[in-house]
């Protein structure tokens, strides 16, 4: 396990909402991250698909983790998400990477895949966002 992954897992443990959902950090390296989430029935909407809010959370967190490896103390300034198809499966995997970075901001992209046992992963959403550096609290 890389030092980045170990550091990222410590950060993830300080996020109560991420802990509530059961988010896992699978890999973290400069400019990229892989987050995963085991799908629970409580995450689904009335048609049995994972709710868009869960996908949106996962994209937001992945974008900020990826950007955070280059900017450190940062938050999401804005992002856009496209839902490509219903998220059906037992696991979601978000893979994000930095597309461009400067001194105070990074533009990142995230792809979210749904995994179902015995089937090929399916791309279910793509997000792009801007991550900005903030001053740490004193």
C-alpha cells in the first residue's frame, strides 16, 4: 500500500458521511483515486436503481480526493455529473483523475462504474469538477 493510500484512508475515516455510507478508498496516487461503495438497499430509488444522490456523492468525493493529492487542503468549487444509464449492481467504483492543475485549483474528471457479480462493469456516470485550495483552519 502506498503512503498516499494510507494517508487517504485516514482522511476518509474523518468524514462521518463517508463512514455512514461505508465508502472505501482502494487506491490513491498523485492526481488519481479509486473509491468504492457496496450498494445497500437503502441507496436505491423506487425503480431499484442506485439513487443519483449516491452517485453524486461518490463523484464529488472522488474528484476532491484526486485534486487533493496535488493541492492538499481543498474543497469542491463546482461539478457537473452526467448519468449515463441506471446504476444496477452490488458495488460502485469511482475512478477520478486530475486533468489540469494550477497553484489554487485543479480540474478533475470522475467515471463511476457499476459492478454486478458475473457481469462486466458498466459505466453509469461521468463527472467533471473544479477543486480549489483553501486555507487550513487555525
